[in-house]
C-alpha cells in the first residue's frame, strides 16, 4: 500500500496528526515571543580594538560608530567550552549605503510613515554588511560570498562544539 493510499484510508488520523503539528508549531512560536530569555536579544557585543575586548550596547546601533573616540564594530562572540571562555569569531559593520537606508527607515518610522518592507531584515545583513576576522586588515564586501563564508565560518581551537554567545 502506498503512502497516499494509507493517508486516504486513515484520513481522520492524518488530520488529527497534522492539526497537532500545527498547534505545536503555534505554541512554540508563542512561547518564543512571550518575552522569555530565549527570545531575541536587545543587546549586542561590540569592539573598538579589533576584537581584543568587547562591550555590550543596544542591538539597534549601526556599526561602525564612534565609541569614546574609537571606531566600534559589532563582534560575533562564541564559546566552545560551555561559556567558560569566549572569543570573537568575526567582526561586522554596515556599508555606508546600508546605514543610510536604516537611518531613513528609522526617520520614517518616527514620523509615522510606512517603512519599506524588509528594511533592516535579512537582505541588509547579507547585502549591506562587511565582515572580517579579528587581526585581518581587509573587510570582505557583501558581494564576495565565498570570502564571507570563510570569515563567518567559526571553528573551535579546542575541538569543542561552537556556540554563539548573546549578551
């Protein structure tokens, strides 16, 4: 008997299973959005010394920005030992064009105007950011997908499992 025949023969059971999966998915989504600590962070790590040290500030900052006379960029922080030690895997900054789009969207939002769809969404992260490894001098442009993949692929120096760290 084929899968289609089995599903047709047990249509009520199939419907119950599908509805259960949908309810479970909505429940997980509601739980994640309920404000518990596993929800989206409002803070991010930044560095003004090429990843040697980090500081925490609002996730709404648009790096690069001035931080006490130094240029700060976002720092992607990781651990491979359950959080005992942390390290900066790569640095990230917005392109000038991306910052202009984000600031224009902020101004529109504050003025009560509609904001263009997806401004500040995933496409800005892919098409409006440059990345580099700490210690390297060259920032990788958004169009260099192979270079970006090399930079954002973080490996453990101890062989442990890599986890990202949120502030």
